[in-house]
C-alpha cells in the first residue's frame, strides 16, 4: 500500500529516471554511503552504485549520502527542520523560502528573486509529518565554505537561530580527523522506522509534487567574481561574549544616539533597509551597546524616514538582543558593502 501511494506521484516516471536525477542532483560522493537502521545509521564502505540508489527509491533500503567531495566541494546547501527541535517547522520553512524568493531590486531597476526559484526544493522527509528539508542546488559544484556562508546568511535574513535549524554543510573542509564529514538522508526514499515516504512539496501549498518536477530543476551558477567576493567576507563565528553580556551593555548618550540616527537615515534606502539594520545591530552587539539604545535609534530612524515596517524593525531589534548574543552578525564590513552597492547604483 505504501509503495502504491508513492508510485502514484511518479506518473510516467520510472526507477531509472529517478535514480539518474537523484544521482545528478544530490549524490556528491560515490565511494561510501550510510544506510538507515532501526536505531540510527550505519556507514557502508562500498561504492554508492545505481543499484543501491534503485533500492533506495523502491523503499528496500534508505540511503544517506556524504555531502563533501575530497576537494571540499558540494552540490547543494541544505536546511534540516526537525519538528522535535522546532515549535513551528512549517512556519520556519516559510521564513527560509521567503528569504530565498524575496525579490530584490537590481541597479537596472528590474526585480529578481534573491535565489533562483528553480534551484530551491522543499521536501517532507517523512510525509505527512512536518519534518522538512530545504535544498538549494548549485551547478557547478562550489566550495563548502561558500555554501556554509550562504546558509548562515539566509538564516540571518530569516531571523532564525542556527542552533534550531541545521545547516549542511556543517563543516567547510574535510580533515584527517573527519575524512567524511556529515551525511544527509537522500530524498525520494522511505523512512525505515516511520514507514513514510519522502515527498517534494509545492512551496506555496505544501502539497506533494510529482517527481517529474526534478526534470526542471536547475542549480545556481556563480561567477568567479561572486565567489571571490563571498570568500573575502569575514567568517561567521560565534561572537566572544564573555564580557558582552546584557548586564554589561551600556546606553549611548543623547548626542551619540542622534549621530547614529542621522547616519542611518542617510542610507535607509528601500532594498537595503533589512541588511543595514542587521549590520547595525551586529555593530551594536559587538560594541556592547544596550538594547534600549539600539531600539530607540531604530525607532527614530523609522519615524524620520516614514518606514512602513516600523513594527517589524523593532521586533528585529528585540529578537537579536534576545537570541543572537552568541551568533556573529556583520558590523562595519556589512555596512561598507551597502555603501559600495549604493554608490554603484548612483543612489549615494
């Protein structure tokens, strides 16, 4: 009965086509894999062949694939939303998808989604349970360091805590101590314990899609200049907060707050406000500026610029001071990036 339900979403698809697409889109490392047992997974030091993948899509065994190549390259960036860790996994998925699909106005005044929609896949790893994976695919492969940076950046923009949402790749390179890294259960398979199938979902309705949709997936490509730029960004590490606790944060005086307000108002331009606010908050957290001062500054900026998202801006301040004390937010470097983009577009 389970197999018939699964096959009903395949339509004219056969196992051979599914295996080919599964291999092309998701399988990075072929010399080993993991299989799901009743309790956890076991590593198999044998080649991950098409026959193994065929058994995976048929539900005879469930396979996990290692993400990094020996050269530290990846085909995809993944987010694992576990209902055992999250109070609202569907709402969390929607926040990530919103960041991915949010339209950004380019210098030529055209609007484009932040991430190409054909490269983003939403999967229920054991449908209909609210256990979701979000995949962002790349073509060609990119360095794990770049994918990891992008993943944390998306969580920042979505106001999500990386302690609650797992980002894959978890490591940026393989080492002698960790020569394989982490694996992820491949899609299109059967959860051997729950006996529930993985299904791709429509990101707007969360209803299952036919596997034929995989034929239309296209990974993101980056130019060499884009990759160089990303690699030059400061690494996202945990903020050193031993001396920066909420009790030790200090309020700015009236003059300092006014200078900050004038400065932000000058660059509070549509299309850059979200990033500018986050980078400013990162600067405040790193310099030990109090929650009260940061909130007053942002509130005054929204009033003077007639920002219709005033309440959302203030909620972002509250969120970061409550949840982000141990997560690095860009400060000066991020603000400088915005200055450069505004200068190039002629807005400043």
